[in-house]
C-alpha cells in the first residue's frame, strides 16, 4: 500500500507561547475573529499548500477533498461549554455550533474556497495510523486522484493538568497532499511498513521533513 506525499505544510506556535495563533491576514476579519486556535492552525496549514502554488496546481488543490483528524478537537471550546452547563445549566447556540469536532475543516473550506467537501475523522485511542489510512483509502482505491490530509491539536487548557494520565503536548498542525501516483519530488510512503503503525503525528511530520531533506 503505497501513497505519495507531493506537498506538506505545518504550523507550530512558538515554544515560549504555546497559545499563539496564526494571524490569518488572508481571511476576512469578521470571519476569523471567532475562530479558535485549532481552527486557525488548520486553516494556516492547509493554506501553506496553496500559497506557493501556480494557478494550475492551486486549482487542483482547491478541488481536492479535505480529510481532517485530531485527537482532542475543539477542547478549549468544549471546556467552556461544559463549564456553562455546570454553572448556568445552559449553553448559547453560537458557542455550541463552533465547539463541534468538524469545525476546523468546515471553516477551512469556507476560508480557503475548497470545493470538494471534507471528512472529519476521530482516531480511536489516539491511533494516528488509522486516520492516515482512512484518509489514504480513496487514493489507494483509485476513487480520488489526490486528497488533502490535515491534522491539528491545540493547547490543552490548564484545567486538565490535574486529570489522570495528563500529558502535556505542544500544539501542532500540518497538512499534506496525498496522491496515489508517484510524481516528481514526491515522498513515497509504504503504509504496510510497520514503522508507520506506531507513529504519532509529530513522528510522521518529522519523517516527512527528514525524507524531503535526503
């Protein structure tokens, strides 16, 4: 099972400020002002695939389906929703509508003009490989020529530090263009290779960076 990554882009907040968010100056101000960190990072990562593309390549990317995955989704907004339910016994419709798992890819399609729709995948038990395999299935089957695969997780709110099994992880977002056909400069990934079964998102991104540098 071989796929090919033709492009990838990433966004990482600075280590000094893990709550940092991309400015998204290319997005309408009224639209971006209500976006969370994870949604902003997702838009920025996907935009990175488009920003240096020529017109033909840009057209191809904008007509590709977006497959999004995350381990925690809109965790900060979800915490606010839970607090509202506990303290006030109610929640406002607007915050709730932006707290759902598919908010980042939905907002990315609006902000960037993606035309082929999106899928949001929750990887069971934080299994990144299962999300990668699901995202690649349409190109492996030949149903799609290429797809955009995006991963993002935002800063975990401080309130979770006292929870059992809490692990502090740096916020990260990246997007890659996955194709079923090998092209010039593309990075080959054999999904049957056992090393991918154990990879975390940071490991996968590091692999792409190392392979590109070879």
